[in-house]
């Protein structure tokens, strides 16, 4: 195609809002979906790994920090979010020994985050990339962060124990003491004593009791109890298990049989008040990030399945780009979303892919991955959102959580641990 034709095509795409262009692309993708998607996975994995690692310990940041995105304006995401960082480093933890230093840097940076004075203590949602406190107005506390950080570092601690490095675990990660100077123990103490508090959700918009937060808190306490038992801290293990059990009954309250969905937030006491549907992809993320091996609120739970179906139905009709019906549905955060115009999110769409992969429904999962493939930037980079009308990538560029979500999704597809070179 010559330059003039390329320019005319781009112009037509913008004028038509992208619908016709996307339909043609979609039809081509459908004809050769499997071959095209497998090829994309192979290329995209290299892009994702490179870009994710560039956001860890960035050149002008502290070692161990994880930038949510290199975007510094419109929007400014150049911060270390506790939640995003934990989810990213949990992928890095599925490591060969080359990534030991990355994890240890993250351990040290996390401990410094715990030590410095902040407005809300361990519930502080984010830090400046140099590790200093972020003290401007924000939705705080966010109590999913300590739970997710504990989960990630428990996985790292277990890997270290398997490698015979118990001394590092006891010195840096879990010392079994009160008061404690170790990262995991401090987070578990916070979770076990504050899970009943209301906090802001993972989207930083609503204060209340959240399904997502409660699921990851429960997982942190269960996995933390096992680690505490291994490290001769039986009283703490018993206490963590008892608090996890109490959380279960509270999590069960989120099922609303009249609506036929798991409601994302209960007991709202601040923040946005227009999320009337109760639908939120945070429920699916809560299942992915918070389920343990005991079957509680697993991907195959009928209540979870019902919620996933309702989410798909809601977003199918909501976004123009979903009307062509040729690839999977682009998924947003929740139907009433107004942020940046209320668009599909890449990580939300990957979440549905991973959800179906874990159910063993590879074809259905591939449809959601193909949706992201359709809208990805030409170089494979992934911004936070997909414009609901044009299909262009918009908002924060190179969102680190996107790249971690891609890796966990294809890891579930292949039933393999993600290997980071």
C-alpha cells in the first residue's frame, strides 16, 4: 500500500469511528484465528516481557520500585502502586535464579514503604517512584495492597525455602516476632487486624467492603498461616486461619440471589455512588487473585459463572466495537464507568480470557485474547484502555498490569509457570 492510500485509510478510519475498519480486520482474523493468534502470542510475549521489565526499577526511580506506567501526564501513572507492583512481581517471582536480584530489590523497597510515615500507614495505596511518601489527596486506605504484597512475597519465601535459603526468609521476609521488622509478617498482622475496616476498592473510587479486597485478604491469611507454621510461629498461624474463616462468611454476603450476581461492594460509606448495577469485573479479578486450592469461590462456582455471564452480556451491548461479533467481547470495569469516557480495559479483557482458560475453555479464552490482539498498537504495546468507538488504544501507555495480565493469561492457557528470561 502506498503512502497516499495509507493516509486515506487512516482518515476513513477516524471519520467512520473505526467500526467499518474494525469489521474488516475482524473478518480477516476470524478466517485464520488459531494460526494468527498463536503467532501473535509468540511475538507479543517478547514485547510484554521487555516492556514489563523496563517498568521495574526504572532509571530515575529507586531500585525495587515498579512504575504503573511510564506515562507522566494525561494521566500521570508514574508511581509505585502497592497493588499493581505486587501483581507484577508475583509474575516475576515465577522465576529462574536470574530474577533473584529483582525480587530482593522489591523486598527492600517494600520494607522502606512500610517504614516511612504516610497518611494511612500500611493502607497507603501508592508511593513516589523514588520511594518517598505520596501525600496529596487520594482514595485511602486501600487494604488490598498489603494482602497482595504478602501473597507475592509468601510465594517468594516458599521458593527461597525450597532453595535452602531459610536465612534470607527469616531475616527479611518473616521473622515470627512481635513487633516485627519483616515485610510479610507486618503485612499479615495488618490484614488480620484490619480486614473488617472499610477501604477504597481496587479502582480507587468507592469506599466500603469489597469482594476483591476480601478475597485477596483471605488468601493472604491462609497462605500466610502455612508459612507461619513452617517457620515455627504456630500461634500466629492459628490466628491467621481463624480470621480467614471469619472472612468467608463476609464474602458469602456478596452473593445477591435476587440479582443473580456477586455484588462487588457492600456497606458503601464514601466515594462514587452511581454504581447501581453492582456488576464489576473486580469480582472476576478477585476470584483469579484470591482463590486458594480449597474450592472456595473458585472459577467453577455457579455464582461466579453467573456473574461472568452477566458481565459479558452488559459489555456486549455497551460498546460499539463489540457489535461486529467477530471476536470476543471487550470488557470494561463496570457498566456505569465514566473514567476517560468509560471504555474497555485491556487487563479486564485479559481477566475474562484467564478465567475461561482456568475453566478449561480454551476456545472461549482465545476469543478474549483475540479481541486485545485486534486493538493492540502496531508495536505490540498495550495502553490501559481501548476506545469504545474507534478501537484505538488510549489512556496510560505501557500499563505494567496489562503485561502481567497477559503473562498470567497465557500461563493459564498453557498450564505452565511463566518463565522470565
